[in-house]
C-alpha cells in the first residue's frame, strides 16, 4: 500500500525550480560570496516556495562538520558567564550557527571531557571559558579552539584587560580620598584572579609612593556572592575593619555580597563605606545603591571570539579589550 505522505523536497528539486545546477544550490547553502546576487535570489525564492529545509545530518556527512559552536562555561549560574553566553549565541546566529552549551562546574577534568565530546561531534569551533589554569591541548584537532575571558592552555585568548581595569578602580577610589581600603581578591588559581589583584595592588603601591600612603588589606575568596558576604562580615566586625572607608571587590558578585553585609550592619553605602565591583553584570545596575564597577564589553568579546573561530582575525596569542569604569552610586568621597 502506497503512502500518501508527500516526500520533502530535495536539493535537486530546488535546482530544477530555480533553473540552476545542484552545485549552484550547494554554493548558496554554503553562503559562498562568489555566487551572483541574481542566482542567490532565485535559489532562495525556490527554497521558500518549496518549503525546503536543509538536511543537517546529510550536510554533516558531506562536510564532516556540523553548524554548531561548542561553548564551555565553568559555572552556568554565574551571571557574567550567562551574559557572555548570550552574546556568543547572538554572534553564532549571525553566522547561521547554533550553540551547544556545557558546564565544567569548575572542574578541569570535566572541562577536558566536554572538549573531547565536542570534537567527536565535529562542531565548527569550540569556545572555552576555562575552569582553572591548565596546559590542556588537543594537538591533533583541526577544529578551532578559542579561550575566552580565562586562558585555556596555549590556545588563543580573547579577554578584557583585567589588570588595567583593576587599576582604574584603584585610581577612582584614591581620587575620592580613600586611604584605608580592603581588597577582596578572586581565586588565585585563575589568571583572571591574579591579574585583577596585581592590577589593583600595584596601582595602589604606585599611588602611595607618589602621594599619601594607602593602608591596604587583602583578602581572598571565590568570585561568588557567598565569599563577598563572608569576608566582608568578618572584616567589618573587627576593630581594624571600622577604619576601612572602601572595599574593592574582584567581581560584582563579591561586591554585592559585601553590600548585603553593610546593610545588615547598619552601614550606609557610600556615606560610611564605598564598595566597587568588576564585570558589570545586569544586577550591578539594579541593586541599591547601584554598583560602581568595571564593564566588560561582552558583545565585543563574543564577536572577537567568533571572528577567531571563523578565521576572520589572526589567531594571535592574546587579544585584550579595554574595560570601562562605570561610576554609579556605591562610591563617594571618603568619610573624614
């Protein structure tokens, strides 16, 4: 018994409808710029009239590659990484690719497993925000791998100039007259954590050598809300903590945790104490008071990462992008 179900149109049907060769249709589907505009329009119109859909599986068999970008995050709950993932997805869509997301959960072993799984699936490229510093490398792979924000082994890196951004925060607080400052650093097993700490500390040392000395206290934590709250609570309850007029945090999450503690202890921000962050997550502009921070240009970071995956820019060792100081309501002149 014959089926009444209509067979889906093929690439040959599109070619006959448009009056072109199958090869021309293939070139249009591959988005080759050499195809004349008139031919491209005829093919696209034929596909629309036939309701033609590309057979992804068949294309993958022909090209040994799928139109997917693998994206690996260390922590899917981190709002900055979520914003970065959104920007990556938008850039991938512009290139007619989709994104397959995986989380390493901050574990380099899981991270390596995800990379190899993406390679097995023949993705177009892989973007990795590394869990920790490591020397992971897949030397036999032809799939472009790009590290974003955090360095992955010897792969090309697209990142904000973390050191320079932290120095901008130091300049801002010093300019407001703060001479008793606490710095809450991020994890030192990440290059990002070390660079932000170095940028802030070195700039404070430089300013102290040229002018009034700054008394700086340094504490270490993770990049999350809990660390900010725990460290700030312990710090501000001490006698030494009462002298502090500013807290500079290595991430917005740390800073927001510190804001919570200041509120709990009855401290007015910024009248009693100024607090700064780093990243400019969406929440930074919504908390009260709104947070002074360093804005990472997620759209530009994502665009550069995609350009590197698709070969539009050279795969240099590192490409840095300037962060922007965003002054809001959480900082003011130091109390006398």
